[in-house]
């Protein structure tokens, strides 16, 4: 009889493994089987498993102060990290913010801030977007299954429009037309307090937002006093090869949401915004018992140390170049008719699986995940049809480990039968 672990089966696992340890881009299971990790905790480990500098910071902090609720009494790691973080984010205005337990909690608080500051309840989000699984954030997601199924009516005043990208077939004009229709048919523009977007969609398939549309959106928000919120929970902290992905779009948001790799693997998130927006709210309206825990803040300070080293960006550039050159070679070699190409930007890349005749097929990803795992490589799916492989290896991955993982992936892709239904 299969052993139960008392974890609800709604909490599904992509890989049927039990991991026991990790080191940079490798992990080991309870059978001491080693795997190359291209999942990275779903974007949490941009600087690898157990980075020595982060581990040392955690140990040092845990020896002197494990917890203090910041709402009750301030602590030094929080007071050190917040000004460093605000100074590191490339937004010209003075910034202010709060730390949270997770990216979803950061998103929740950004919605509260937007309501309190603008007096408006409406929010515009994008098809294919993902912002969390809490009851407020789930309604922002641009996808019903599995996140909204069975929940019944959700919080009102959330509207979705298409996400224009060089990685899909949605044009700027289609998105602009949808925005125009929204205000002609669904709601008054003066009801909208915020527009939220991922500069590079994560769950949506590593799609980069159109730069020209992003700039149109920035001007639109300025015209109508709408807050522009950038969800950088997955794309931030170096994932795209730059500290924050919004710089690829050449605009600045009013608020930025952070999480995942912010603390090297410990639970932490943040909502940071222009001080004119985030300050002056009702006392006690923001906060949380564990938000900005001292040990997590110590890990986050260590993460910022790493991000301020030139060599990490050299690693990121080499990582991105290796991915781009390798996939280009695979396409030239025609290793598989299912290999369509890359999505995303810089070091945040996805491999799209799309057959010229069959299009996408649900069996392809399951086949790839299983075959790759059997050969010692862990992968993660994304995209509307689970047809895009997310490449989330640490930016610090050793070149030989990256090459070994890509060689496994090449072999798996080459083995996909041309006729998907026969898998």
C-alpha cells in the first residue's frame, strides 16, 4: 500500500521525488540519486542551493535572534535590508515599502495600498498572468483551471485583457483594442485603481511583454491616475540577467512586487513603491506576525551582497548565451519537429514545444518530464497548454553542469515520436 504523508492531494508534485540535499545546481533524493536541477524551487534559487554566503548569514542570525514581530518591536536585519533594497531598485523617486511572507502576500498588500490610495477598487490584469493562490490574488490570474475551479464567485472588479508579446501572436493593437472595449462595455476608467502585470510571465510561458505596449500602458496610467504594479516575484532578483525585468521595458512602475529568490530560499516577499503612494496609510493597516522575519532578512541581505558583485552578472550573461546558442544549434540540426524555439529574455528562457502539423499536445510535456527525470534532469512546465519548458537553473550553475543538463534535454527532445498520440 502506498504510504500517505498527510498532505492534501490538491497539493500536487510535478516530480514524484523526496529530496534530501542540494548543492548549487544539483539535488539528491532519499535514494541518493543525483539530479541536475533546472527547476530551482520554481524560481527561488537564482543563486543555487545552499549558497555559502547565504547559509553563513542564516546561521549567524539564528544564533542571536530568530524572531521578533516587526509590528511589535523593530529588529536590525529588517532595518538594514529595507533601505538597501529601496536603494537597489532602479526607480528614480524615493521608495518605501514593507516585507511580507511571500509573493502572494506582497500582491495582496499592493491591492490594499492601491484601494486606500486611489479610493478605487477596480484592477486590470492580463490573460496568462499568475499572481498567487490566495483568494484575492487568484482572481488576478489569467487562467481558470486549476486555480479558480470550484471557488464560486470571486472578488469583483477584476478585468483581464490580452498580453501582447514578441513570444505570442498578440499584437499591441489587440491589447489596446481590448482596453478600449473594457471602458466602453464593462466599467468606467475612473473605477480602476491599478493595472498589474508581470514584465515576463512565469506560469504563462516566459513571455516578455511588448516594450511598446508597456510604454503605452505607462502613459495611460499617468493620464488616468492609475497605479502600475509590476509583479517581479519570479522575474526579479536577477532571473532575466538584470536585477529587475522591468528595465527591459524601459519604464518604471509605481509599485514592484518581490519574492522567490529575494532571500535565497527562505520565505520572504516585499511590496515596494513610490513613497508618495506607500506612505501615509492608516496606522496598523499593513503588517504581519512573520513578515520580515530576522533570519529571512539576514538571508536577503546576503542575497543583495551577491547581486552587487560583478561576477554574478557575468555568470548570467554566460548562462543566457549558452542557452541561446545551444537551442539555435538544435534548431539548425533539426533534432525534433516539436522544438519550436525560445521564449523570454536574457537568462529567463522557455523552450516552446509546437509541431508544425500537430501544434501543441498534452502528452508531450509529460513524456519530456519523465524521460528527463529518468536521465537525471529535473524540469518544470509552463504555458497555457503546458507546452513550454521553464529553464530555471541557478545563474551560478557550473558551465559543465549546464552543458550536461542541456545534453540530456537534447537527447529527450530528439526521442519524441513525430506522432504525439503514440507516446
